[in-house]
C-alpha cells in the first residue's frame, strides 16, 4: 500500500509538471485562442519608452524648423515626425501641441489618425496571408465560389462582380468609380435605401447596398481610387480567418513585429484613446452625423465620418514610430530579416501602368514610394526613399490643401534631409526590444 501511495504521489507530481510546462508553452505562443492579443500587456509600448529628449541633439534642427513653418502656414496644431536610415530609427519627435486646450505638447508616444495610410496596413496583411496560403491574389471575391459567398452577398444585380479578384481590390480596379459617390461616406443614403436606422449601417450593409447597383466598368479594365475596395478587403480578411479584421491584423501582423499601439480609432472626441492627440478641423463646417438618427450635425473631425466603418480603408490610429517599424520590416534595402518575402515586397512596390500601387499611393518606379492620408482633422505622409531613408509625418489638423499638403511636406522634408551633415549612430528601435514572441500557429486559421 505504501508503494502504491508513493507511486500515486509521483504520478500526481508528473501530471502537474506536464500541465505546468504545457501552460508555459501555450502562454508563450499566444495560447490557442486565435482571438487573444498575443503580446503581454506588461511590456511597455515603445511610445512610452522614447520621448522628445532622445532627439534633442540638434542634428535634425532643419526638420523641426521646416515642420514648424508648415504648422504656422496652415494653422496646424501639432505634428509628429520619425526618420529611419537603413532600418535604424534615428529621429522621433513631436512638434506643437497634442491638445491645445490642455497645453499638452506632442511626444513620440502620441497616436494620430492616419486615414488612408490604413490601406498600406491592409495590403501588407493580405500579402502575408498569401504567404501563409490562406488566400491568393487571384481568388474571386463574389459569387457562389467566391470568398464572400454568404447568402446576403449573392443578391447582386450585375453579374460582372463575379469577376472581381483580391488583386482588383488591391490595385483599385474592381469596377467602382468615386465620381458616382463613395459608399463609405454615404451612410444617410444607404440607411434610406436599405430601410434601416443610420446608426445600424455597418460594412455588410454598405456592401449589400453596393451590390444592389451595377458596376461602373468591367473589373480590371481601368482603375479608380476606391475606399470601398479596401473596406471589402477587410471583409475578406474576416471571412478567411474567422476573426475580426482589427483583431487578426494586430495578432498576426503588428504584434509579432513589436507594434502594440496601432488600432482602429473611435469616432467621437469623448471616446478617443487616452494616448491619442486631439484632432482639429480648420473650419467650422459640420455635416449630418452617420452616428445618430436625429438629423443632428456634428464637427467633421468628430462624427462627420465613421472611422470604425472605414476600418481597413482609413480607420487606423498610430504613431510615426510604429508606422516606420512596419515600413522597414518590408524594406528590402535593409540588412535585417524582412517580414515579407521578396516576391511579396515586389508585388507591393511594383509599378503597373495605369494602376495604383498596392497599398501605397504612388511610386516613381525607381524605388521611391509614398502613402498619403487625409481626413477631417488629420493629414499624413509616409515616404520610403530609394536611398535607404524612410520617414513619416503626421498632423493632427486638416488643411484646405487636403492631400495636396503632401507636396508641401515632401518639399520641407527633402530640403531638411539634404542639409543633414551627419547621421546619428544610434537606433531608437532598440527601445522596441521585448521578450521573444513565438509566431502564432497558422494551423489555427486553416
């Protein structure tokens, strides 16, 4: 009996040890729950580990004076700038105010709405999914054999939608032209046509409304910039992975790179992230809000657009530092490992005649790529130069120049960088160093 008792104790200790090791292993790989945020919340995000003082050396004084000039010229309240050289983060600094009323200066930690820079995040996600064999760029999106083959999406009036592929959505050639209106900002019209309350309009409703109308041209025959196309890509990601778009992107794209703070923004001032700047519109213009059904008008910057619906097309908030971390992770000019294969990088950065680049807003075919973003209360520009330099400028105010403000930013940044006499040796990305994170098990999605 004593021997059996001892054997029982040993067996219990063995089982306990196995369970403990199993729990540690699962915890280190993000658990087997595909919807769980994988990185520990105890790891301090990079925004809180760097500050303006780290870039106070004076080497980038021309950037600061150039951006300050733009703030004054266009009555912009605040800006955040980050510069990387050959994969090293050499400069990150805020200029002006994150919140004028609170007298709060911009710091590198602050999050800004990035508008259409969100499309680059979505495009990178799609390319990573192709590498994981979750989908292909040639896959059909609609129809009984398409990715979005839910019965609600099979009631389309134009059979040409069956020819739309993932690639058509990526390069803005799926068949929709914004000259006839952008469904992503037509919530009142859609609510009326779909006979629902405006507060109930979500992306599936926008898509069903769109499918009730004919395409404007044959898919793949021409190109027209489309917020709708990238919003649909968000639906594609959800259908393929079985996860919400934001959750999947944060789990499988951003967090494995150490990017913790990027997320979909909120619509109203009262709901903004505690680390988010306050956004300012330069006019007193207001519009009927898509967020309420009582015909109440609201400021354009807070309620005039539905960021949460824009999502994959324009809803993200981020800091320049984390945007640069994402950009250099897919830059084949750096020596470090790339998050994407060379084939995927070339697909993203390649120049196709009469087509928009995938994710990016433009390319000159010589390795220079740029991505702009503009909404009421924000202006953004991401630049990847062919000389190993990448930089991001985010404003918390809109301008009457709209997306054309990017030209002014590019001019000031180019002049400032040309005056730089010596590049710093440091790499502020070291502040990104965190405990190792095992990449999520892609089998969970298959």
